[in-house]
């Protein structure tokens, strides 16, 4: 499965694409950051972000998008611009029929590092190690996007294994009851 991870932001939006599946190592496909100048009007910045996301969707053809869930903060302006960037991502995905899953920062940290309280340097170090990268992705937004995609792959694989196990057990029970 190919997953596009998005760490939403209007000034810096991290984007990362990874591939993996049952019994396969997670592999880096691409990573980057879309930057928009704060001096530009917000509508122009959103259009530029959408255009760049569309290019990534066209080029890498992800089967799913993992998006960081926006959380409330004391800085309302920051939360609003992050929410705008999230909405652009969701709209682009919806138009293409690509499922979007929201992941909390805590769940992403826990999936990648084993601790939901991990700091950014720990997340970056683990992403670098998991993807066998020669250098850490920079800035942190890029590493966070990859962490989101990895988290989605691993959680999806676990959910698929549970669903397969449930189907197998149901089939076994039907066979026994006959």
C-alpha cells in the first residue's frame, strides 16, 4: 500500500510518501515540504498548497492519506491556518476518492517511537532508522509527514490482520457447526 502523510501547515506543510504491506519493510518513496510566504494573502497560499498537493497526488498515486488531526492550542491563528491546510488536503483527497484518516500526534509518536510523549528529535531519529535513510529528513515537518504515513501503514496492517483473523475464525466456526 502507498500512503501519503501530511503534516498540515500553511507556512510549512510536510508531505511524505511511503510504501509497505504485510510482511514487507516500509520504504521511502518521496518526502518534501510545501512552503508558502506569510506575506501573501491566505487565499493565494491555499491555492498554491492545493496545486502542490495535486502534483504529489498525480505523481505518487497514493491509496490512502494520513493526516495529522488538528488540536486546540492557545494560538488560535495558528490553529486556524493548520485547519485550512487540513481542509485543502481533505478536499483534494475527496475529489479523487482517496480515503483520509486523521491521526493524533500522540498516536503517531507512539506508533513510531513506542512512546506517545516522544519529542520531535526522537520521532525524526526513528523515522530515519525505520526508512533506512542516510540523513534525517528536514525540517521536522517532513519527518512528521513520514511518521504519519508509517503510523497509518502499521495501524492499517494490524487492523487488516485482526479482520483476517476474525474471518478465519468465523469460517472455522461455520465448518464446525455443520
